[in-house]
């Protein structure tokens, strides 16, 4: 796969426009991923999301990503089966059958 911004090969893992660290599984929606080469991926992180989007005319693409991540977050928070456990709960053998 090619970088979306140049003819170079994209990295194996796509860049997440809205980070997995801040948005968890909601950030894993396809609309939030953009194939970037190493140079553009590094630049995306060094410039920051808004500056990078403005420089390359990606504002609409990034807005669609924001909407998709927001929707995925809302769907997860409204799903009674999506239980978030802390590491200590998982490590202490919390009974998930309750």
C-alpha cells in the first residue's frame, strides 16, 4: 500500500488520526486510519493533528474520522456488554459470569 500523500510505501500499521491511547477501541474504526510512509507518519506526530491536516488539505478526512470515533465511543458506552476492567480486576480473577 502506498502513502496517501506521496508515492512511497506506507508503513505496515496505518496512522490513527485520533489516538488509540486516548480513544481505546473506538479509534480502531477504518475511517480513523490513514496509510502514511515513515516520513509523513513522523511529521504527523511532530506537527500535531490539526497542523498536519491543514498542511495537506486533510480537514474533511480528519473530520470524518472524528465523527466515526465519536460514534464508536457512544456505541460502546451504550452497550451493556462492553465492560471495561482495570488491570487489577483482570489480574485478580474477576468473575465475568455475573
